[in-house]
């Protein structure tokens, strides 16, 4: 049975029993992908199913060429999709989510998107635009006005096409019309993601109109948040399995682990849905929760993925179930990550559950997904752990080995001579550097735009070079064994 508004009430899968025609959009969300649909949209659907938050439906917004397919699928399915939870014991739980009531693809009609964003009914603009999507330089944390897309928007010669151009132009309209400022909620895996979003949008606005930037700074809310749910890329077998199990044909379901968490600062400029009634944890300061998630789960994924790929693993659970890889992760978590974290309720439980979450064979997360976009991830997730430990005189050997393994992976050739597809916005820079490191072992690390001053830290450099040499001589598995059980 095709999934759409005409069939949803007859589907053999639990779905929205609320009247979606009575739901108004109060949230505009940039970046409707798997994670948003497994996470924020799920929480809003939970509220709608309880008869609450009827003015807080979601209007999705796409800006990139990759968003065209999401436009087409959601249009054909009236915004409906299936969320499939994969439990460690093999059980599956499917539910049709109905909280996305509209979707706009900005290149189709930028003016219509601007009017959506300027509408007083839209009181939250949320974002999952990836860790690298905020256009801030790793070297100094400042907004980069020289990227081609940003330069094009700033020229004023074309309708805005970037998230910065669209949101800033809409905020200008709200200011001119006397419409209250919204809250911008970043849901990306970045330390201080609200502060990062504030810096990005106000910096862009400063280039357009300093008075507008001042208005944004003084009126728009930018709460920090921690988001968590392992959500792999939807593959054809997920579509086929859903249809085989339920008879529902969904062009783009999303599969996720059962665990989900959202910790959010309660700092909203124009109201919010009662998220606390949907198991969202609202706090005054999310900092400690952010560090817990980023330095344990996200950095832990980075510690696993490059060694796993070079050792021949292609699925995350297979590597996590390998005793050697599990021991490496345990040592990183206990000896390098945990000492950098402030104590927060639930920290020990969170850390204790990670290996089991990674080893969930039914999520079938891919190693390649974790290896992608490394230059946006390692500097934000793993290098802060390194810097804290260097400053405190604590060990950095495991993190250094992980960075060395990234450098080895970035050579673009595996241990059997087969090509590796290095998916990274800096691939054209990183791959040539990595391919010189057999002659110059620190070539990759000398890229200060990515690594800052780590090349000037002898203790880290020594551990890095030792691991890289072992990777070249003996391979990933032997290097892991040497790192886990040093002589």
C-alpha cells in the first residue's frame, strides 16, 4: 500500500490519529534528512499524538541539490514517512510520522520560502545542516565571507540561496514589519551549537546591515542543545524490509536505534511547544551534556571507524563486536574522554551503554558514514579532548592513534591497494598531503587550518608519528593491538 494521506488511516502500521489538516506550522526546519525525521520530527509527532502543540507543526526547507529528492518523496507522500526502530534483539517497531505538514525547496521559489520564514506563525527556525554547515573557519572560528555561495548571496544580485541568506533576509522582513523575532535552534553535533549559530547568522547579517545584526543579537534566541540518536543512511534493503514486514511502500523511511535524547536550553524568544511533555530535557545550561555526547559517542565513533575500515569492516556493529576494537574504545572512553568531562546526571549510564549501542546489529550503520566529513568532525569532537588532556598532562596516545589512522585512511588506498572514496569537503587538500606522509610523517598534521597548533605539541606528535609508522608497516589491526597493549 502506498503511503499518503488517503491511505494512512488504513495502514497496518501505527500512524497519526490527529487531524493533520488542523495542524499549523510553527517550526521551519532546514535540513530534513534522516536524523531530523528520527529525532525532532518524532518528538513533535509525539506531542501531536497526545493532542498538544497543534500550532507547532513543521515546515521543512531544502536548499541543496540533494534536497530535491526529499521534496519529491514528501510531496508524493503528503509529508508522511515511516520511522523504524531497530532493537538489539531483532525486534522492529514502525510508526508513521505526521508532524511535517509542509515542505519547500528554496530553489523552486525563494520568495515563498522567505515569506514562510517571515510569517509570525513561525516561531522556531531549526537546523540540521551538518557540523560543517555553519561556514566558520576551524583556524579562528570566524565566519568565512569568501565562500562562493556566501559571496553570491551577499552581492544582492540574486535571490538568496544559502541558509544564511534566506534566514537573514526573512529576519529583515520581520524587523521591518514589526513581527517578533523567532528562536533559531541548532540541532547539529557541535559544542555550543547555539553560540555557533549566533556567530554565523549575526556575522552574515553584519555584512548586510549592521543594524540588522544588532537586532538579531538582541532579539533572536539561540539556545544550545544536545541531540542523540544513531540514525544510519536509509538503504534499499530498509525500504524492501518495511514493505515485506508491513505491506507499506514508503519511498524514504528512516531507521534508527531505540535510544533517543534531546537536552535543550529553555531559552526561547517567542514561545515553544511543551517539549518537556515529550521527554525532552529542558535545562538552564546544556554545556556538560554536549561534552558528554560529543566526546563519548561522536568522538568514539571516530576512534572506531578508520581502524575498522582499514581492517576490512564495513558495518559498525561488526567492528564494535570485535574484542580488540571494543577494548580500544573502552580505553579511549575511560582514560582519555571521561577525565575531560564535568560530572552530570546520567554520565556513567550513558558511557556504559555506548558499546552496546554501537554493537546493535539490527541498525546496520555503515563504517563509511562515520568516516565521511572527517575534517568537520575530528576538529570538533576529538581534538578538544586532545587539547584538554595535553593541558592537564594526561594521556593522548589513543586519540593520536585515531588521528594517525584518519591520515592513513585519507591516502585513499586501503591495505590491499583498493581505492577508498574519501568523502570530505577538504578532500582535494587532504589526500595529496596524506600521500606525502610516508616521506614526511607529519605532513598531514602540519595543516594548521585543520589541526591548529597540534604540530607544536611534541607529546602528541610523537604518539601520532609512532602510530602512523605502525599503520604503514604493519596495518590497522596490528597497530590497534600495539596501542591497546603497549609493551
